[in-house]
C-alpha cells in the first residue's frame, strides 16, 4: 500500500503500521488504481489494432462511431456502477430501457406532432417510467429483503412482458423527426455526436456524485459493509432505494435515446445489454462484492469490448473470437481485482504487478 | 509463487497473441491486390445455416470474380447488436456491403450512412423501409412461400381445421411477408380458421413453449406454419413434447436439423429458399455496380418444397449447408 520505510529489526506488524504513516507519492498511488491499469490495457489494444489496420482503425471517422455506439451503454454503466458499488446488481436494465422507449413512443404518438414539444414530453415520460421501475426494484430489495439478483431478474421479465402487452408485440416506428435528427444522429461542432455529449454530461455528473458527495460516500459505505453503515447511522434503505431509482431514471433516459437512434422501439433488441454493461463495469475495476469502484473505470471498461469488436471486424476476424477475447479480458480483470483485494487485506505493500511478477520469498 | 509469474506473463502474452492471431486469420489488409474488390457480408445472425449457405454462395461467386468477402454476424438477431457491427464494417472501407437487415426501421439510418460513405449496398434476404439507394434487394418470394406452405397443409387436411403461424418478430420483412402470404391464403379458404401469428423471437425454445401452450388451448389444430429455421426447429420439438398426432407442420428453411425432423416424420414439409443463389446474385450485383455495368433493383429467388418423397432425390441439393 505504500513505500514502507523499514527500520532494522522491524517485523511484519510494525512494517504494516509504519506503512500507514509513510508518505506515498501521488503518482504511485495513482499508478496502482485499477482504472489506470485497465486504461493501459485499453491503450495497448488500441495500439495493437492501429498497427494491424493503420488505414481504417485510428481515424476520427471510426473513433466517433465507436463513441457514438458506446454512448447509450455509458449512461447505463453510470447507473450500474452505483448499484454494483452497493454490492447489488441490476439485471433489468435492458427490459426497462425497452419499456421506457415504448412508453415514450406511445405518449409521443398520442400527442402527435413532430416538434420539440412532443419530444420533451416523451423524454420526461421515459425518464419517469424508468424511475418507476427503479423505485419498484429498490422498494422490494429493501423492504421485502429479496436479493437484488432475484428482484431485478423478475423485473427484467415483467418489464419486457409489459412492453409487449402495451404494444401487442408490434414495434412503434413513429418517432418525432426532431428526436432522430438532432439527438439520434445530430452533431455538435460538425462531427461530435450529440448523443455522446449527453452521455459525457451524465458521466461527469455521475462521477461527481459518486466521488465527491456524501451520497457517494454512503454508497461506498453500504457496499463495503452494510451492517456497519447501518449502525453508524447511514440510512441504508433510503440510500439503496435512491441508488436503484437513479439507475432506473438513467435507464429511462437511455430508452428515449435508443428510440432516437433507431427510430423504433426495437422490442426484440437489448437482449444482451444487461450483461454487457455489467461486464464493462467489472472490467473497469468495480468489485462485485461492493465498496470499490470508479465511474471512469466503468467507462474505460466499456470501451474495451467496443474497441475489441470494432478492431476485430475491421481486421476481418471471425465474429466468435470477439466473445472469446472479451471473456478473457473480464476474467483477467477480476483476477487482478482479487489479487489487489487480497493484498489490501493482508496489509501488503507491493503493487499488483510486483506481486504477480515477483518470486515468492522463502 | 513461481507459477504466478509464468501465469501472468502467459496471460499478457495470450492477449497479445490474440491480437496477432487476428492479424493472420483476418484480411491481409486493404487493397493489396490491385483491382480486387473487398465485400463485407453482415449476416442477420451468426451460426444460422441459412446465412452460412448464403455465405458459401457468395464465396464461390467471389472466387470466380476475383473478389474477397469478409463475413460478420452478431450473436443474436438484434438491431442493437447489428448496428455497431455495420459501423465497424464501414470503417474498414469495403467496396460493397451485403447485408441482411435485422429490423427494417432501425437499420435504415446505419445502412444509409454506409452508402453515404461511398459503400455500395446490396440488401439480401431482409430489406429496409426505403431501399431506393441500394444497388439491389434480393430475397425469396416470401409471400409465395407462405402461400405454398398453406397449400401443403390444405392438401394434407382436406376437411379443414385450425392453423397457427409461428413467426419470429414483427418488423422483419421476410417473415412478415411469409405470414402475410399464409394468412391471405387461409382467408380465402372457408374450411380453415387461423389462430393468428405468434412470435418466437428467433429462439427455438420459445417456439416450443408457444406450440405446447397453443396445443393445450386448442387440441384441434391441424397445421402449424413455422416461418423460419429456428421457429421450425422449436415447433417440431414442441409438437413432439405435446405428443400431438395428425398435425401437419410446414417449416420454412431447410437446415440439417430440420431435414432430420423431416426424415423422422415430425415435420411434413419444408419450404427451402435458395440462400446460395441469393448470395451469388448479391456478389454479382455488387460487382456489376462497381464495374459500372447494369444492375437489377429487385430480384426474387424461388423456393423448393421438400417432403419425405423427394428429400433423397431432386430436393437433396436444396438442403442448407452448415459449413462451406
């Protein structure tokens, strides 16, 4: 955990205690964070692909499409980071996204019109329906004490089923043109996709909330040890409901953004979204056991599968290899996280890489 | 631990090797042979014998013309999975994009964007809402296929009865047209009653569930039309699970599993499309467009009805391939 200053005759206990007091440069502290190490992996992948396909991969035209396609997932990843940091999980995001899109589309279709008035009502309707599902999840998890995995597994099915009931299984394809043109495919400064700017805003606000507010601090505390947090006076139930509601609201927003990009409710879609987002968040260094995580790590973790897929497609690699690669990266990332946790609990002073590469003493 | 060091180095090496393995297994780079075109084929879903047969047809025609075809497909028939693929394909600057769109509305904008970026587009199998910018749209005569499927059921049950359609998802032009053709033919025949169209989301187990539930509700169903490969596989399973007899199942597509079911007698007829022919013509149309020659905007390919009588004879060639 630090550069220990070993005095002669110091045993392991004194080393650890001395370690707490010893100064650690900002740089070494930064260098040990999971998200920076994952960023290095992402940069390595980007460099590999740029060498392999220099005419197609490292161009702004390609990069902006990667970013555009990752934008909706980034918004979902922000919410998921909060949830996983509390040692919970949310499997329902794909279905709630579809449901919110359906609600928005039905409201906008009922209102008629193509302009911003209708669009804004639709956006609000989508966010509200997402918040409703988040409340549903949060209340059942906290009040009925059902594990998050089970609750969100259930709401995943219910939300999708309700979406299909509402539409009779037929996609709604009438979306106000202003949504598609300015948000779905619109650009800021000519080439930066509007949808990515929105995602960036959500990411920044999410990061501020998680890392700089008391709400975020309580979120980490609940994830680290829920019982201790409760005894210290953190209103655990209320915080958890807030976290799931936040995720729900973000999913609702993602739903209307998806509507703007595809111009259809795409009820049959978003089948793998929940697992893809969880993979991204875990790769980024958020621990499934709670208490540790960063928003920026989740975003970096999101780009690894996206860049891998993009690079493989450009190079003409068989599609199935992409899944193999993402699975491998996920396992390696979680292994690294495990090693780091073991190190931290043992009070060790070496970084992850030093631990992995060093020979055992004795 | 000593193994931890080797393990770590192996892991890093594996990641690097994966990158370079991709290098060698994939294309050798863009435009290495002067004048040879590079086409990209984006399937509706990977691992489906219909699209694999199409790929085989494309590759054989491509070899003839000196063109390379690079095939990609998502794990599920899902526009949210297909869109990033199309975007990545466009970044590799192929000369033409041959694509089976997973949703006629959702894929409209990404495919149009590909065309705007200078890539010639040929739509195979499924189409989009406004295909006017595409070089060509090639598909089976799906409405005729649906009608033919009903004819097969009507012949097997001259007294009439209830019929059910198991389709995939609304919004897929091909299966919608097959259901349309079937339902129109049912409407014209007084002896038959249609129980409507159910959607199996391209999952055989979902189709099986739908069928067993429907058979519980209506024990006097005489015919089921399954609108694509996975739907047909699941329907046959469902009928077998329910133990229903004297039921005529007509499936669309003739993958190896379906042919097994046909030979075993669980399925009575298969409407086989000609995916290899679709693939060959797609490559030809794209090539013609790039060479400045004449192209055909709409091509309809035919189908073969396979039954136990002709499976070993004339119809043997109509079976789909699972690898090229």
